[in-house]
C-alpha cells in the first residue's frame, strides 16, 4: 500500500522474504525482533549464511580425502555460525522459560514443556530443540517466499489468468471484503494456479535420500547408505505425463464444470495425487509444512490480486530466468509497480 501510495516500484522478492520470515518467527517464538531479514546476526541472517556454507561444503565433497583439510575454511566458518545460532536460540529459550505467565503459547513454549516433562513419551534435549528450529527456519522461509514470487510472476505474465482469478474471486467474495483462509476451498482456480506454479517452479528442485538398508527401487539394487538424488523438477516436466510440460496451464488441474449448489463451478481434478507431482516430496520425510505453506500462499496471492493491479517498468513481461541457490529462485528480483484497486483497510 505504501509503494502504491507513493507511486514507486516495490521489490516483491524482498517483501515476500520479510513477510514469511516474520510470520514464522511469530508462530515459533512470538517475536520478530530477531528476525530482520537484513540483520546478519539475527536468525534469518544466520540461517542464510548456514545454507550458503552448507552448499559450498557439499561441493567440497568432490575433493574426496582433501576435504578434510578444509582448504577454503568453510568447515570452520560453519562451526562458528552454528555456535552463534546456538547462542541466539539458547537466549530465546531462557527468555521463554523465565516469562511464560500470561502469554499465548508459541511453538518454543510447547517444545520446552515436553523438554521439562519427565513423563513425556519422547525425550527432548535442548540440542534437539535448537536443531528443530534450524530445520524449521531453513525449510520454511525461502520455500514459501520463492513460491510467492513465481506465482506473482506467472500471473503478471498471463493477464488472462489474472482476469479469470478476479472473476472467480468476485463471484465468491463479492467486491466488499478481503479474501481469507476459509474462502480458499471455494476458489478452485486460485488453487489450480498455485498448483501449476509448484509444478513448474518447485522451490526444492532436487532432493536427496539415503536408504538405511539395502533395497530395490524401480528394479535398481541400492546398497545401504547410497545417496540417491531425485530430480523433482524433471519429474514434474515429464512430457509423457504432462502435455505441453513447459507451459503455464492451471486448467490442467481442473475438470469440466459441474453443477454444485446450483452454480457452475470448476472442480479440482485428482491429477497430482501420485508420484508424478511432488513439490512437497512424499512419504514419511515429505514436507510437514505443506498445509501451512499452501494456506499462506493462497490467502496472500488472493489478497494481492484483489487489492492491486501490477505493472512492470516499460510494460515488459517479468524475466523468468532461473537463478541459483538453495531454493529455485528468480534470477532477477521481482520489481513491480502496484496500483491500488481495492483498499479494505
Ligand atoms: C511452498 C513451500 C514449501 C515447499 C515447496 C516445500 C518443499 C519441501 C520438500 C520438497 C521437502 C523434502 C521432502 C522429502 O524429502 O520428501 C521439504 C521438507 C521439509 N519442509 Fe517444506 N516446503 C515448503 C514449506 C515449508 C514450510 C512453511 C515449513 C515449516 C514452517 C516446512 C518445513 C519442512 C521441514 C521441517 C522439512 C524437513 C522434513 C524432514 O526432513 O523430515 N516446509 N519441504
């Protein structure tokens, strides 16, 4: 709203990262003071550095026995970052232990309760809690933020999709109120758009698994502890499964109109319920944040569509080039001009 009021462009990439990081911090530790995206010593800064170093370290594994020498110093730096993260989270834990009266419980309070409970079914150590938070921030922030970027980029580049989304929202919500989470089941086209974005631009394009025992997968013998890489990106663009695999076609997830409540509606197709569609992985180690991520992404995209028109400088399309990093990112930041069309505040 501020960018729109001042008639200036807005860097949605940065805004989405800040938004998701703030949301996760609020849920996890009820504060946002340690979650500034630009604070190198805050939680997000540490997690970001950890990811970058971890990527360099895995690359260093190609050095074989030489990696033990830590030629580039990444191993030493990662230990320093982990020690600093440990210290920051220890501070948050102490603060939660000292001031828990009269507050709504957050995720840290619940984990500390289990840690203190001598009869708890699962014994948690302080280290377990810290590792959990590292995993949670690592896996939860960038993934949702980049999916929001790709979704807005695809919508801006496909005006016919934007018009269809607006028509659906107008018919379900009218023109006087903002979308909220409970509306999402009634917005199948919005769900299909996000689904198609996750097919084309999975936040985690490649995944690694390591079987604990010898096993056979698809006719291949795998020895225990063999690292296997899964290319989610290629699986979800397989032309044998997905016609026009590189095209953005949300309708592929919808079946023909049917009569529901006396009104014509689009209905979600079952497509994507198998191993050909796996943006969140599958099985025991599948993403535990899937429903949280989808809830936030649907409501956020819905609100951005309702409230603004989006213009690119010079009227060009968004550059969809892919960048490199832990998550599949847009190579260039998504900088756009929002023009207010509905202000619910
Ligand atoms: C669009 C957003 C997201 C995408 C595309 C995504 C995708 C994934 C994928 C592909 C995996 C690996 C699954 C596997 O190995 O089978 C994963 C794991 C994980 N995700 Fe997500 N994720 C998203 C959002 C979130 C959020 C919001 C959270 C929590 C706040 C979260 C927490 C986790 C955790 C903790 C793991 C590790 C699970 C484990 O190793 O057992 N994710 N995610």
